């Protein structure tokens, strides 16, 4: 079995849409749609993913089903009652003297690296972030939803592997988001989502391909065959958008800090 995870194009987050650059990226992705062999397609409900997918779907004259759990990973963190987390997330916005809820994964590297529980497969579940957010509940909802979909294709989650009830070479394609893709990968590969959030950059419209290996009959593992592939952009004479990255050097104030 094969899974394709496609990140949306360069985003205009304020309007939940694509920038002009993002539209050009999505159009270049559509040009290789036939080669991708997408199979059954699913898409996040958010506008930037829907818009990205539509270029490819139009090219192939096919449709995709919208799944709520493919939206950008929506777990929210409240740091008001944790002095420790205020240092971990110093850029959190405030309103009327209180910190606003925020996404969970953009913590400062110094904090992440000083707390090894975030890199542990299960340790992050009992972390300070977990105590002040709904990350565990949302993570389990997303990964259980993925497992239900895979079960419908004959792969049943059992512990850390998948029991094969119906071996096949089906392809499922998700048009979604960086944070969400890292969650799916962490579940399939049995690693912490924080390790991927902090260790990977997946450029806009990049393609990540995950395949099953059934070296023992009836037991399947998922392995990454390509990660964040942007060859469609390079072939079209475009570099990857900077979105998803932070500043390469601290003194470059034109890049996100």
C-alpha cells in the first residue's frame, strides 16, 4: 500500500488561501499529476489545501473527499498557568493581559532540546505541554481516524505494526498541512511528533511518499520512500517557498524568527 501526503502551496494564512506564488506552485504540481498515480484522494477542509488540490483534481478530472481530521493539527496550548512554557513560547500573543491559545509545536529549540521527553515516542504525552493543552486527545483522534481509513483498505493497527488482512497496492493521497503530515508520519513510524515538527521542513506543494513493507507475511510496516519532494517546482524553474522554515541565520531579519 502507498500513501502520498501533499502539503498545500505557499499560504496566505490571513485569508486561508494561496498566495500568487502558491497558485503557481499548485499549477506545477498539477503538471505531474499523471505521474503521481494518486489513487483515492482526500483533502483538508481548509481553503489553502482545497485550492491546492483543485489544480490537480481538475487536471485529472476527478474529485476528492473532504475529511475534517486532515485540517492543520488543531491542538491548542494555554500557557497562562505555566511559567515554564512562557519561556518556551516567548512569541505568544496577548489580549487584555492574558496569553491567547496557540499551536503546540513552535517552541524554542533551547527548550525542546533541554527536555528529552518531547523526543520520546510516549514521553511527550506526559509533558508540560500535554498538561496545558489538548494535544493528546487531538493526536489520538487524528491517528485513530487514519487507522480507520487504513483498516478499510485491509491494514489493521495492532500495537506498533499493521496486521495485513488484505494485501494490496492501493494508493491514498492526502492534500493537507505540514503539522498534520508530521502527526501522520509520527504515528506510522512510531516516533514522537515533536521530533518531526522540529526536525523536518516540508516545502509548500512538496510530496511525501510512504509505502508498506510486508517482509513477514501478515505484518506490515510503513517506510518513507521520498520526503518533501519538490522536483515539480525545480523542473518549472521555481525554488521552494520559505514557508515552514525559520531564519537560516539569526541576523537575517527578512526571514521568520
